[in-house]
C-alpha cells in the first residue's frame, strides 16, 4: 500500500480530540467582568486540649497538618483554670511557622468530669463564644467560614480541608452550633 492510499483512508476517520484536562467552563454573557473567584472560606479549627504526657506530641502532630492548610485559624482551648506554660510556648512557636492561633482556657467543672458524660464541652463552648464575640461588632457581615472541631488526639487528612468550598457556614449558624453543645 502506498502512502497516498493510507492518507486517503485516514481522511475518512474522525480522530478523537485529546485534551489535557476538563474543558473550560462556559461563560455566560457579562460573566468575565466579575474578576477573579473569591478566596476559599476561612477555616476555624477548634481544638480542646488537656494536660497529659502525650499532649505536646499530639499538638505538634496536629500543628504539622494544620500548617499546610491555607486560610486557617487555630483556636486551642485548654481544660485548665490558667494557661499552661507548655501550650503557651507551643502557640508562641506557631507564630513563626504555623497557622494563626488563639489560646484560650476554661476549666471543666468537677461535676462534669465523670464517665459517660461528654468531654470538652466547656472548651468548645468557650471557642464558640470567642468566635461570636470576634464577629459581633464587625462593620459588615463576616465572609463565609468553616467551623471544624479538631481533637488533638486524632489524625486528619489534608483532603478533608480541600472540601471546604462545599461546606461553608455563615455567622447565623454559630448560635445554632453553641446550642448543640450545651
């Protein structure tokens, strides 16, 4: 077979178009004038913690995960009457290489430290109160945010934080979240 015959045969076949990714989204009229897409919502990661031998190791492991997440504010709440030196130094060290962090403390009343009762409720409520106070006097409604309770004795995949676009919350849900923990 000659090259010319092969070329004529190939001309009758439609080859599929190869692309390097999904097609660009179709724009509606006037859509290009809106500018760049908004940034992803801020994540507030609330971590209740308490004094124990493995506390520093667990906070360090969680901190190494959270520092890889863009637009995250870490709220650490100690179960103590005063801030501990260990967690205070840990939070101070985050300023150089970690996410922005807030260090709070609130003790759990002794009557709630019994088997079978929920733990870290007081600490979660303190973090929610801090969030509400922070946004109460804002001149405009706060931008969308994601509220995430990240216990320091758990491990979290970075994939979890990539899904934040689908699970944003507005300021009005903070009140609902507090009622669910009381």
